[in-house]
C-alpha cells in the first residue's frame, strides 16, 4: 500500500487556481520531495494532504485513509513539522515533550517513558531540563521533530526542516531523517535547498504553476536536461584525434574531449567499447551531469523563481 496517493487535486482561492490537477504517489518507507518556486502550490498540497484544508476536486489518501472522508484517521497517522518551530520557549525540552504526550492522550507513565526515549534519540538528554529558549537552532529543530514523533506517526510532513541551520546541524538533521525512514516512517519533504532533496529524496516531483511537470529520482531528472557529458582526457594528441573521429559529436578543450551523454551506464559502456574496439587509449575520464539547479530552472523556466541553495 502506498503511504500517499493523490489524484487530480484541485484548489482555488477566489479566482486564482492554485492546484490544477495534481497527481502524486508516495511509497511507504521512502523520502518524497516536492520542489517548486514560491507560489507553485507546495504548501497548499501539504495542507490538503494533512487535512488542514479541503480540495475543490480530486481525491487523496494518506496511510490508507481518505483525507476527505476520514480526516481523523489521517490525523492520527501523521505528524507535521512546519517551517516555523512549534516549541514553547518558556518550557523545558522535557516539558514540551510531556505536553505533546498529554495531547496524544498517552498515560502519565507512557508519556514520561516516550519523552525519555525521544530525548535520548535526539541527543537532548543533557539539555532536557533547560528552557527551550536557551537551545541552539539545531537543538530546537531536533526538539521540534521529536515532538512530532511523540504520537509515533506513519507519515511525517517536513516543511523546510533545515532552514537557518548551519552545515553541521543540517547534516545532523539529514541523518535523523535517514534513520526515521530506515525504521519504516515515510517522509514528505518540501525544501528550498535543492542539495537537500538530492541528498535525501528517493523520488522528487517538481511543481510549477499548480501542475506536476516532472517526477523521478534525482538522477532520472538530471538526465532529462541537456548538458550532460563525458570528459575524456588524453596525453597524446594523436589519441585525442582518433577518438574525435570515432565519436563524431564532441568538442575539444585542450587535450580533453567533451562527449555529450545522458549519464546512463549503457551510454558510457557503449562509448568505452567503441574506443576499446578501435584501440584508442584514454588516460582518464569523468562524468558530468546537470545538477538539480539546472533541472529546476529548465522545468520551471523562470530564473527569478530559483530555489535558494
């Protein structure tokens, strides 16, 4: 069973149609990233899937429950960590977690036990009895996610989870996400950091003006964009000239040959086999593919809407 399934989602605000028939499928135990410029419809999609608003058309299910017909069951199965922290600064880390346990109707002993488990899991035991106002940005983000996990959700919606964090804290959060997915949790990630989607997501969908314009793994999306090439390096100009005659569509750069490629293993093997069959030695080679910045720009077609790295 898929963790999330959406078909033909539509939503308008007044005369503005924000979602124009969005289809999404998210497998259980994976990270799915939704990319898009501001105003593309990411937040509206998350709000519909998390039952905060209703769609004007289409259907969706989360953790096997219909979001329109059975929103309470969906809410019981999900966790939402928004871009802005839900941590209460006047309370300690332990008190924040106990409050969430009370809201989830855990018994006193179960709530205390769950809070201790999460404090240990998120490396917050030493700071558990300090006011959250004294926490660093990375600690607050870890506490925020720990609060989301009090109810043991099957699906977690993460909205901009590492915004404002330093590189070390960002990588620590990435590791936490990986561990959650390894335990069977499904992560629906929205982010403006394209590196983050590249690093974490099993599949990525690009949303533009209310429509999904592309979906696939990061590598699949990169191969759709022109500009990928194999760079062949030579020390003997004669070998370079022989290689250029063989491959045809290539450009020279000193003693290097730039051969267009879609980045697939098959294309690389075919190129190397052709050179080998004709006894043309290559001193070294490297693969170059477009990154997600290139993908984003090509698919959305508007440089002013580039997501910030």
